[in-house]
């Protein structure tokens, strides 16, 4: 029980460090994808493709497609199949 009590904080700290490193890597990949998109299209992706004046935010009554910037950078994140 004493050994478990001593090892548990160390294991939790190692897991937290691994999660932090993984999160930092994902944010870096998103940043690189945004800059690759900008290099290709000479503009950063739009924040969304809906029409706010036509009620696009309120339940999408006109059946319009709503897309965010996340979808536009999928090919740069090696997720071309998901994008298609």
C-alpha cells in the first residue's frame, strides 16, 4: 500500500505530462494547417460559410450548409477523405 501510495502521484504526473505534450502537438499541427491553407489560397479560411442575415445561426431554417474553418483545413491535416 505504501509503494502504491508513492508511485500513484508519479504515474499521474507522467500521464498529465503526456496529455499536455499531445495537446501542444495538436495545436501546432492546426496552426501549421492554417498557414498551409493561407499559402495555398492567399487568405485564411473563413470562420463560417453561413448567412447570418438569413437566419443561418437560428436552426438553419433555409437548409443552408454551415461550414466552419475546421472543415477547410482538413486536407492540410491529412484528412482529405473526411473533407471529401
